[in-house]
């Protein structure tokens, strides 16, 4: 698979929607994830990321302007032992609870499907990182309507064992802007993962469409110790 420029992918797409990147830093020492949200409506843009325990949650920047919290207020990142879960909706909790009861990542998502926001039927994208004893594996998932038909849910899981230094994968909700919004197609895109967290966060944030970007979260986890550093960037301040 050809390695794509993450900067180019983002700069040439005004509305990828919400996106997850997971991979391993170029020096091989860090497990890396990034999650960003975008918005076209006032309700979607009226959000910030805030820390919540070892993870994060979204909250309204101006509570007086919040109209419908159902699909925009959730915990995108939660930590279960040596697993870090990253998703674009409240399926974070579904995965957390499922894996806490010995279900696999894929089994945990069997009870969920795409979002009920027709005509877009936004895909649910999810990722789980497993860091243990100096090893790092991860998986990504997308649950989407059948080419815009909500009568069927198509489920795809991609697992990456023994993650390779400098390589990551990028999945996002929408192929591009449109009405209705077309769902992401294909397998997660192969992208490069740098060593420096601040550099990576800056590249992502500066590449996202200025009008539509809302918030960004980046985390670098030391594969040997499990200790991590995180960064949050919010457009609303």
C-alpha cells in the first residue's frame, strides 16, 4: 500500500468529518493516536475536548447554544487497563464495557451500527490500541450503511499486529463534503507517524479546514512503560 501524505489528505478535503489516526512513532518507542472532530452546523461547532480521567470527553463550549446533545456529546477516548479506546461516538462506552466482559473489539461493536442521522447515516469509526510488555497491536473498525441504504449495516474490522515503526493508519467518517455526505470508502489509509507529539499535532491542526475544524486530541504512549503524554487543541477558547 502506498504511504500517503496526511497533510495532503487533509488539506485537499474540506470535510473528512471526524478522523482517527493510530500508529507507531518513527523511533519505534511510542504508540500514537490522534482524533479530530469537525462541524458544519452551529451545534456541531459549539464543542471542545476536555480531559476526563485518563481519557477525554466532548462538552458544549456555550451550553446555552446546545440544541441536540445526542450525537455530539460523548467520550471519544477511554482507557481500560493496557487498552486505549478511541471512537467518534458513544460506542466508546460499548467497547469499554464489552471488552471489560471479555468480548473482543469486534464482538463489542456487534450491538451497534452507523449513526441514525439520515440521509448521511454517519459511519461509526473506532480504534483500540493494546500496549503490553513492549508490544503494540491495534485494530480499527467502521460500521456504515450499505451505500447510503440504512436497511443494511456493513461492518469492517482491520487489525494491525506488531505495529511497524513510522507507520500508522487513518480512517475518517466522510469521503468528502457533500449533501448527503458520502461515507468513507476502502481500508484505512497508510500514513507516516513522526516522533514528536507537538510536531504531529501542529501538522494535523494546520492541515484541517479552517472553517470546519473544531477540536483535536493527540496521545503518545511509551510502549515500554505505558506512560503517556497528551495534547488537546480546541478552536473555541
